[in-house]
C-alpha cells in the first residue's frame, strides 16, 4: 500500500475515535510561549488534527497538510468542536513538487510531529520541503523517536533507519541555527498509538535570514 492507503486504513480502523488522541504533542505544547513569536504555522502530516487545532487555539493562523482524506474529515470535526479555523490541505508532502509556490517562505513555524514514515531518501526531500516552506527567520519544530524506541515498542516505525539521532538532525540542519536539540525519555499518552515509555528527540531550528 502507498502512504495514503496505509494511513487511511489506520484512521478508518479507529472508527469515531482518534488514533493519536485529541490533545497536542507534549513537546509542542511545552513550547507554547515560543510559538507566540510567530503569526502562522504549517503542520506537516497533521493526521486527525490534534496539533493543528491546538496551534490555532494559540492564536496562530494554521495550515495543516495530510495525505489521508479520512484523517482530514476527522480533523475538521475536531476543529469545529473546538471552535477554531484551520486551513486543511490534502497533499503528499513526499511528492516531488511539494510545497507549491504559494507555501514557499510562507510560515513562521513549520511543525513535524512523528513524521518518521519517511525512508532516509524520502526524509531528505521531506526536510528540504519543510525548509522551503519556512520563511527566513522562521523555525522548524520536530518531535520524533530515537533508535532506542525499538526496545520499548510503544509507537513509531519499526525500521531503525527511519528514526532520528542527534547526529542525524544536527547534520540535516547544519545550515540553520539549532536553538534546541534534546534526546530524552518520557511516558506518552497519545491515543492508542503512542502509549507508554518512549525514547524521544526534539528539535527547534531557525532559518537564517539572508543578507
């Protein structure tokens, strides 16, 4: 199955429930104060809307991109119930022509929470696309799993090459200002898909301003 079929199947199996819950990712939420430095945000592979809806609740103008139409319908329902506006787009961020011109250099924040469905080759495009969508002086925020997560089995991909390390992210964002890069363990309670002790990594990196 391709990414759309894989994720639509998972979201469909969750029924009326939300696979990853309806509350925002904790790493993202704990940086709520920093987010106030921007006016708009892009949430990549947003799923059922838990993070984009929360970002909108913080007063940001939010665009959410997700490959699964089933997930987007659930995200729209969540946004409606929480009384916020989010611009939802159905698109594959791994496609060669993404992002479109209208999204290039457009966002103060580009957020990727557990977007490790990408292989190493796909990840290079994924990160490059996220960088292009970020305005000069804007930031990317990432949350992911480290290889130690395979010992816990409490969520995330089973392919070790899809997981992040400090060296991997430091290299991938060597042309940006890395403001935070932290590896840690925490107990996650994110729906039925991310539950239990987890090996995590978080990044905040700022795009240089061209002179």
